[in-house]
C-alpha cells in the first residue's frame, strides 16, 4: 500500500488491475485503518479515472455474494448519494411506485453515510427486515414486486471499510460504486449520479455492458431528477436534457423536496407520500423518477412512464407493494 499511496500523493493514476487489487487486499484485512483512510482521502481530493473506477467496480462484483434474480427482468433505482442536497428518499419511494406499476424492482441500498437517512435507514424504520436468502428475495419479488438487497449483507468483504466511511462522514468513491455493484446484476438500471463527470464515466462503463440503463444528473447538482431545473439523461442510445415543462409539471424549489434532519422525519415523509398524502411537489418528483424507471424497462416515453407512476401511487398499488413487503419480512 505504501508504494500505491506514494504514487497517488505524487498525482499519479493507478491502473484498473491495481485498483482492483487494492480493494481485494482491503477485503483480506491486509491494510491498517490509517492506510485505508488515506487511500479513500486521495479520491476525495482529485477526480477518479475511468480505469480506477472500473477496477474498483470489478473487485466489488468479484467479491460480492451473488444472487440470481434473472427470471424477473428487474430494475434497480439507486443514486450515488453524496450530492449534499438532503432530499427525502426519492429513489426508495420511487422503487415502490415502480413496483406498484408492475415492474419488478431489485433495490440495492445501504445506510446513510453522507446524508441523514439512507435507503436502508428509512426502510428499517418502516418495519422492513433485510435478508440475503435467495428463496425469500424471489418470493418477495413475486408477491410484492420488489425485494431489498441491503449492501452489507452482500458485500461482507467491505466490513473493514464501513467503520472508516462512517467516521469520515463524507462521500468517498464507494458512493460512486454503490449503483454499479448490485449483487443481483439487474438487467435494467436507473442510476442517479452527483456530477457530470461521474455521469460521463458511468456512460462509458455501462455502454460496455448488456444493461438497459438511464443515468441521470440534475444540472443544479442532484443525483436524481429533482425538477428544480434541467436534468441530463444518458441512456443506451441517446443523451437528452429534460426540464419540468417536458413532463407538464411546475419547476420546484430546493425546499420542496427537503428530506428532514433525522431518520424519523424521513420515515414520516415517506409514509405521507406512499399514503398519497404528499405535497404536489413531492409527488411529482417521485413520478418523474419512477416514470423514467418504468419507461426504461417498458421502452416507452418518459411522459407515459410518469402517468403510469401516477396511477400506481394514486390507486394504492405502490402502498400495497410496501405493505406486502413489510408483512413478508416479519
């Protein structure tokens, strides 16, 4: 590790294979906490290269506990986090709305590191218990249209990194990796990223897979479609810029989609929205994100997906999906 750190401190890049080997060695407990923290810190202070990101991704996919859900044609809605915007759990609520619209969701998530409430925090608060049993996950997909893949259960090799990430409390390159290392290897993905540079890197990596994907970044900094301005979307065959008027909705203010300062507040917002008691702004941002996920799988327009998402929430199907998953996980 000393040689790698010296090179990185001298502003050198490392190869894909070297990046992969560092993460594998971390998983084997070969480095101390100070070395790991120093390694993470380097990538907070400079941009990550395509080769480095690829190496880190390859290592985590190699080390993860794989789960085969290929019979379900699933999608994962997952953001990198790290945008510093403290929104409510948009991608998590959108996942249940997507499931309510009849699209199977394999939701990869974790506890919040750089935000008040991560996906796993809010789902745990709602009464969802996490499992890594294949039979349960398949049954949940069949019955509720959604299953939850809680990252620590499927990436045990990263136990040496988790406490360091928590102590640092800021985004690291593991935020960049989260959406790319879903252990079920879903056929479809809607990914939110926190800047344009990372969106470009994701675009390069995803075009070399057989995934059906939409990679989004709101140009004012969000890792999701925020409706607070324009959003850039990179998909399999196009790069587009959308704005709220394209979906026939009003532009929002940042305060409209604030997520609260605690897990309890985040769970309360979640319950209001899933019970169709959210504000128009909250609902619209969920419809915009779930709508793109639905459109990605069904190969329809974003506007058509938006309407299907709206129907899912307003009819109670999204809520039924959540309640069924809670019931199954008891």
